[in-house]
C-alpha cells in the first residue's frame, strides 16, 4: 500500500506516544514536562538532554495528533524514497536546526534588554529575584518594566514538539516531489508542494516577527519551524546536487 507506515516513522510515532503518556501520567504532567521540555539556557531548568528530548514531547493531545499525522503522511514517503538512515539524519538534523533558530531568536530578544537593565543599575540578583517571585517593583520606570517582562517571557519559555523535525521532512518531501498537490485542512484547495511549502515557511516567519498567528496557537515556536525547514531543504539540496546515489547509505 502506498501509505503503509515505514519502519523509522512507526518507531518515532511509538516513542512520541509513550512520552506523551508519561507527560500526562507522571507527577501530574508537570515534573515530566520540566525534565524533558527545552528551556532557555539561562533558566536553571535547562538541561543538555532537553535538546533531544523536547522533540518527543507535546503540549496536548491535539498537538500530538497533528504532528504524528504529518509525520505519517510525509515521513512515510520520504523514508521510502531515501531510506531509513537518511530519513533519520534529516529528521534529527532538522530538530537541531529548529533548536538553533529558536534559541537564536530568543537570544536576540533576551540579551539586549538584559544588558540595558544591568547598565541601568539593576543587578543580576535583583532580576533573578523578580523572576523567582514573579513580582516587579512598582517604582521602576515603565520602560524597564516592559524590558523585564520581555526577558521574563524568554526566561520562562519552553519548547516541545516534533514540529521542527517534521518541517525538515516536509521540506525534503517538497524537494523530491515538487509537483505533489497538498492542501491545508482549513483551506481545501490543492497547491503544488513547490509553492505550498515555501508559503507555510513564509507564514511562520511573519508570525515570528509580528506575533500574528495564522493556523497555529499563538505560543508556537515559529522560528523552530523555519529552522527545521531550512535544514531539511539544505540537506536534500546538497544530496540532490551531489547525486544522492553516490553517497547512498544502507537503508
């Protein structure tokens, strides 16, 4: 069958489901989330393993369902076309790319404001106390209050989901099947992959820079989507340019 699930996709879906069960059943969901979601590195909750584990975490059942459906739909085709090892290489490389793009985006949001606050006379210890107590002194100027809230949003931000990985797979699918017709659930109009996928990436860029959400929740890590897609595109572009069979790995 054309859409019969492939080996790597099947095991990735199983791991994601197991992690979701752990999230909702261990420590009322909170402790499991704190261990394995990805936090901004300045937050004490950050742990190195979260760079990988967050790719198997999901915020709720809908988040998991949509991601696993996309993984099955596009991952099955990509794995069948390039083999299991190359598929997994794109999948996890895109996940790492998603991390780099999203944390880089956070970096440029956090540190300029943080440095200005330190230069104004607020100590790192005072800022940490504000984060710990979630209280901002009333006497501070409005500009500083806005800066503290901005860096606080980044400080407490967490990232979960396989979306970055899947965007890399989606980009690879588009590179190999540019004329395949795709549709959004909310916009049932067939659009060729070579137009559809860049359009989705563009919407994510707009959402990241303006805060305007189109088809995703407002707390979506949009730059993670962009990073995953760019990495998936670059890997597949390199393989196609250099003749994929020449560098083919065992399936």
